[in-house]
């Protein structure tokens, strides 16, 4: 006997692509005016990010990234954390956006610009056999003065290995702004307690007017560090591109690393180079498609 299948209800549908860079996974949606584009006028993106990021009741991700037209660059990216808060920049996310746009035929440029809340970024693509295999992003300047990170205290001073006491632990924090705020802590050995207990606490200390991403870093040698991150609005993630950049800058200004460093993360490896004269940081790594599908919003 032939099986009969019930017809799916015609609720609102969201077409999505899931991608990851070093295990930092986001749901990507198209707002570029294609037949399957998201209608930005009918959807609360913060609420959508909370729902779609849920790893049990949604698609499951570290957040949501919307790819849009731009008046000031080739394309625009908006990025939302899993808790619905909008972030200024995502290094891993921007690389995935680059692969998405090239591999799906939205651009044939090997270099193009991307508008973010942290400014316009330039991306360089390495293509093999018609597919992007590596992306380099000029992340812009790293900011060190407290007013630019931002961090509390003398606005023009640098927060460098500043001791902060939590319980019976003393953490020496270096603050770096990468368009979003970071607190970098160097440790002899990174532990789960560092990330999952103290990361949560340090993220919300009063020294951070906008909260902060917290990185714990082991220096293996001057060209190799190991890093784990507690991201504001999400929790621990397998990688953080801006965090990798902030960690290398913090290591450089504290005399611990050189200006070109491999960053080992739980989800993979990234390469970060820092021009201390211009202050610009470049991030290099891969990006991968994970899945495509339809999310039912009603």
C-alpha cells in the first residue's frame, strides 16, 4: 500500500544557511533581495536570534548573521549573539560571509568591502577550483585607550595587566578594543573553571560599560598561543576571531609574542598579524558550509 504524506502547514518560513569558522557557528540569512530573502520589516532580529540559536528548540548556533545591501561598502553584515544582543563585529562571521557571497555567486571579486557596526572591513579571498578556501580580513585598528575599548578609568590610559581580585583569585587583565571590547588574561594553564566560572563573572564587571569578551591565553612560544574565550551574550564558544586578534595584540604590547602569531582554539587555528605602527590587525583562516534549510517561524 502506498504511503500518504500529510502536507506541511504554510506558516512563515525562513531560508537559512549554517556556517562555521573554527567551530564558531552562526545561522546566516539573506536580506539581499533574492526570492528567499528575509523581510527585515516583518521580523524582530533579536528575537529571531534567540530562537534560532537555541540548540534544542531552534537550529542551534552561536548567533545570527544577516547579509544585507550597503550604501557605504559592497555588502553589509549585522550580527546578533545567542541572547539577542547585537554585536559590532565578528571575525569568524565575516569570513563566512565572504565565502557565502562568492561561492553563491553574489560577487566575483577576490577583494571586497563589508560594512559592520565596527566600520567597513576589507576581505581578501583565496579561491581554488571556484571555491573560497581561505579568507583574510583587515580587522581595522586595535584600540588600547580605555575610552575606545571601552573600559572604566582614565579615558586616555591603557589597561595593561591590571590586577582584578575576584574571591581569592587575582586576574591581570589587558583591555583591547577590536570594534568590540575584550579583556585578555594570560595564564600558565587554562582551566574549565577559568572560562565557565570566572569568564561569566569578568564579562559583567563594572569596568566594562558594554560588557566584554573574556579571553584566557597560554603563551606556547612567541609565535604560538592557545586561547579559550567566554563571549558576551553567548558564553564559551569554540573560537572568536576578534578575540584571537585582541589576544595577539595584548601579548605583543606585554612583550610576550611577536607580531605574527598562530592562535590555537578549541575549534581550530587562526593566524593573526599585528602592525604596531598603523595599529591594524589582519585575521586569516577558513570558513565552511554546514547545512542549509528552512526554519518555521510560527
